[in-house]
RNA sequence: GCGCCUGUAGCUCAGUUGGAUAGAGCAACGGACUUCUAAUCCGUGGGUCGAGAGUUCGAAUCCCUCCAGGCGUACCA
């Protein structure tokens, strides 16, 4: 819709420029915005004010000139006005808006999708929690944000791949295996004290018990360095399986899990280091090998090979990102907890040193969730074993409510999650407001069907009967959905969808309370049924992108 | 110290990438169920957009300086 306005203006522009005796090139970009206030029409452009600086003429005068040259070939405009300091306001004919209802009918569950992304292959990496314990609530926000971003990007025409990076190499994993081993010994009465540095959670005991019942006491007297890897592998497998189950219960399913070990098996890290050496990005100092990340804007250089000869996590991570690009993803999005933000400059340096443009890696920083219980902060750490698991939250609050909650704020805004409040207020959660709108519509459609009225086809509808301001407001709001999805994808801002869903629901609830859809007037009933069916489709599509169900009854 | 994020109504937050008179929800107060679902709706009150200076036709939005809170600042992952 917006584009049609833009092209009308663009057609008139050369003539305006010629008249002002100005070199028509470069033409200023035509910016058209949906207005906030209906009194300002449907769309507005500030073009005249932009031009006034260049033409050194009164903006209202320029606006006048532009308006006189406009050629509305498809006759979509009802009125064009010059307002305020020089805005040009466009009022579309109501019939034009109503044709959007036909598009909704035709596209159905695909309404909202676009080809803005042009099929570009993008990878979204998120969660990527170490498999040293179950996912807790701190992981939940990133999980939903990544999942919904992937949904939105797919709808916006990208080819999306969701990936979980499994950090199954390194000290933490060794520590995990050791923790299980000590619990195993403890079960057999062969451990004096469980070390504080080990993972304290109950789940470690459970895993130890599993190993005991499977393999018996055979590990008891064998040397630690021989036994720990067995325990590590077993524990990591069990924990990762649990993580996948918890994510699935939360509605998050990955296309692939990428193992850090795989990177070492394929010699990926060594290859990466050679590549960096050849590029002249590496130097030696203090017995370690350093990557000159400062050449790409980092505040200090970073070690990639330690004094003891081991590569760092950072080295592996660059190799991992290299691998992503080599798999054909031209755009890579990482969803990180905000506590990792300091890591961004060096990761970007890695990408650039490999010859990829900086914008090929986008990092979405998700601010940490402040967990409260009854207003009091809850201390959490995986090691201490004190945490509220993702599974508990899903079970207590519900998947829909939990997801919606995490999507109601910008990702870079801090979020308080109070367990008591989430539980107590679950019936007042905004998600129910939106779902209720969907259920109410479904209810009306059911009743209509009982009375022998099916949702009509567009050709059978006299859209001219939809004359109420509430109806026009609804139709215009629905029409915004495709642009909204594309905009949310471009900005990587999933929260826009929850706000839009709320807005649609509010418009509907208000309309519902004021007017009847099914009435004695068959033609009017048909028109309104058609309208609310279009609304139902958009609500459902919106909720679907959020990974939230759209119930027919509540 | 330095870096990143945040600061908007009593509370929790939006604000379409610089637009016109700054908006929702909750809380407060007053109303609406014999009706297609009241998990809803209608109305009222509520603002120095953290502070100050700057950029321009125009600033919550951009630049600079402060203030406050959060996070980060490893040869850990």
C-alpha cells in the first residue's frame, strides 16, 4: 500500500525538479509514513520539507507544486492535503483498503509473508548453553527470542536455519565428568567430601545413579583420568537429551546441533589458526599466540593459543563461525545474553579477518532476566544447583504465557520475571487477551455455522456495508501486518509482533462490545463475518509467528 | 578507570529509525452482563520523556557533558 503512494510521488518528482530548474539527479529518497493520527490521512510524506533546504523555497509552496503534479492513475486517492509545516497527507479511498481483505482471503495462513529477504540463507544461533545442567529460566528469554526471530525471518522471505552450538569440549566438561564420578563414589560410600568446585545439583546424583545401575561398580578402582571421559560423555548425552526435551516443551526446535568437538575432529581450529597466521593476524608474545583483534577495533589483542599450547575457546569460536559461512550462510545471527556483549568486538574481528564483511554477523544481545520470587531476587547459578529450570516455568506458568511474557519487551530492555506474579496473574496475562479475541471470533463463526451461515467468499460480500469507523480501523490495521513482519525482521525486533497482536485484539474487543456481527440483516452479517474471519486469520498468523497457540475456545 | 545496555504517567513498558497535540496495560475512581464468551468494554484523573547544553523548519529519538541503575572488562567457557 505504502509503495503505491511512493510510486505516485516518484512519478511526479522529476517534473517538479525540472520546474525548479534543478538537476534532477540525485533525486531525494521519497519517504512515506503511515500516520499516527487519522486526521492526517493514511500516509504522509515530509518530502517538501526535505526539498525546501535544497530549493531554498517555502516547504508549503513546494508541497503545492508536488500536489499539482501528482497523477493518481489507479485512482486510489480520495484526498490529498497540505498540512502543518509542509506535510503532504494522503487519504486513500476506502474501497482500496477493502481490497486488502481479498488478499487476506487469498493468502490465508501465508498472509504476512513477503519476499523481502529474497531467499537469502541466514543462520540463527541461539541458546547454545553448555550441556552441564538443565536449562534454567535465564536461558528461556534467549530461546524464545531466537525462535521467534527465526520465524519472522522465514516469513520475511529468508531461508532460515536454527542452530544450537554445543560447547562439549574444555574444562567445564571435564569438571562435569568429575562431578558425576564423585557422586558415583559417594553412592558407594567411597568419598569423604564433595568438592565445592563441582556441580552441586541433584541431577548430577541422578546421573551417577544411572551409571551405577548400568555399569555397576566397575569404575571404582580405575584411575581418574581414564574414567572421567566416560562419565563426561554419559552425562553430556543425558543432559543434552534433557535440554532438547525441555526446549521442545517450550516450543523451540532446532534444525541442527553443532558440536564443538566436531570442530577439533575436523582439525577446524588448526586450519583456522593457519589461515590467520597466513593473513598476518597472529603474533607471539609471552609464549602465547595472539590474534591482533585491535586491527579491527577491539580494545586489546586476544590470545588464541595459550602458553601451555592449548587453543582458547575464542579460537574455536572463530573456527565455528568460519564454518558457518563455509556452509553457505551469507548472514549469521547470534543471540547472546547481554553479559557476553564484551565478546562482540573480538568476534567481529574474527569474521573480518577471514574476509567477511562485518555486517554478515549480527549479534542480538538479550538483556538478562532478573528472577524474583515475591519481589525478592533469587540467586542462581548452575554450579550451586540453585536455579529455577525452564521446565518448571513451562509447567507452572504455561508455555504460551511464558513465551509471550518474554516477547513483550525489547530485547535490550531489562526484564523482571517474578515467579509469584507470573503464577498469580496468569489469568491476567496479556497473552490471554489476544487469545480470547481469537476464541471469541471462533465462537461467532461457530454460531453462524449453526445458523447455516458460512464465511462468505469475497465476491459474495458487499464491502460497502462496512462503513463504521471501527471497521475501517480494523481493516487498516490488518493491512499493516505484512509491512510489520518485514519491519520486525529487518530490525530483528520480535516484540513488535506482540504489541501488534495486542492492538488488533483491543480493536476487536471494542468492536465486539459495541456491535453485533450476526444480525437480522443477512448482507451486513455476511460482510462482518468476512471481516472477522480476516481478523482471525491475521491474529492466528501473528500468534503462530510467536509460537503461541490460537485457541478456538477458552 | 574504560566499554555496552537502560532511564518516558504511581508501577511495568511502547513510541513505525528525525515528524504534527508523547501512547498502552496495571493500579485508583465511576459505569456496562436476560445479548455472538464480562479472561471483555466505556469513561475520568495522571508527564520537566533522568539533567543540561547543541544540531534544524521540527528532538523522547541524533551529537556532547554530567547523574543514576544493570552488565562486562581472563592465557574461563
